[in-house]
C-alpha cells in the first residue's frame, strides 16, 4: 500500500479542503485541560462508537457535547480524580451528561475515586493513545459496492475526516453518530484509496483497501506522535 504522511496537510493533496475540528482546536499535540465530573457505568468496551467488547475496561462514555457527533470515538483521555490519574479510551456516548462530564467504567472510576462516592470532580485532557502498529478500517456488515460504511480505528489520535477516491476525485464521507463514515451511493467494488486526517491535521493515505464486509483491514502506517 502507498502512504503519505504530513502535519497540517502539507504534502498531501486530499487534505487541502479539510478543516480543523472540535478536538483539534487546541492546536498542536497539547490539548486543553477540561474541568468536569465523573460517574460510572457497567461497561464492557462496546457502545455507541461501534467497537466490540474488550478485556481492557479502562474505557468511558463521553458527554453529548464533547462526543462531537462521534469524533471523540477512539480518543484517549487522561483523567485525574481524587485518588489519581488514569488514561481511558472513549467507546460510548452519554446523552444525558453535560459538557465536561465523562461516564467511566466502574473499573476506571475505582482507580481515581472511591466507588461509593458515585460522582466526583475531575480534570481531563486528550492524550496520544499508546498504540503499536498501523491504523485499521472496519468494513461494516452489509456494505457493498452500492452502499459502503467504513470505521477508522486503532489510531493514535481521534479521526477528524475520512475521504475516498470516487471516479478520480476525492470526496469527504459524512460521519454518523455511531462512528461510521458512510458512502450512501457506495464506493464500487474496491479496492479503495482512503485519505484519513486526524484532529491534529496529520494525513495518512491508504490504497488497496478491499471491500470485506464485517472484517477489519489494516492500513499501512500510524499517525505521528
């Protein structure tokens, strides 16, 4: 697979039309610290972000505002509470939670506060996920040449946009709240050329991504630190 990498889109033609987003507005790799509160729920790693259950329960559900239409999905967050600091991954949405609020797994909550408290004040900020290996694409079950849904996962930072080359031109795919990018008219039989931009403006371009519904397909590289 071919690969192009750039900060702020430099040297990557498909990124020219992309705009900065909610998570990237901090500028650079340092994100602002947010004050809020934490609660907990019975988590298994699945949720509105469309990820499968996992044995790693250092996860949480982001409030409706900061969820940003699923842009927060897969992002890692450093959370500090009364007992200490942990890093979690966002896997779900908390519709009733106010801005700044993160609903943690009970296992994660127990590392920053006494579970008996139920609700505690926290500060949090986005951080790089401790990934190894390339990004990956989940091809949604039911996808075909006439309707295609793609999810980008295993990324160092949250994903801002996904584009696809259609009839020689790059188009930006709309994103659903369940964390899939949708080509309502399909992308053809494949393989696909897919430029992906993270919230800090880094761009990866994968080619040769096949149409394999229900499967996870690895890309060629990872976003830079």
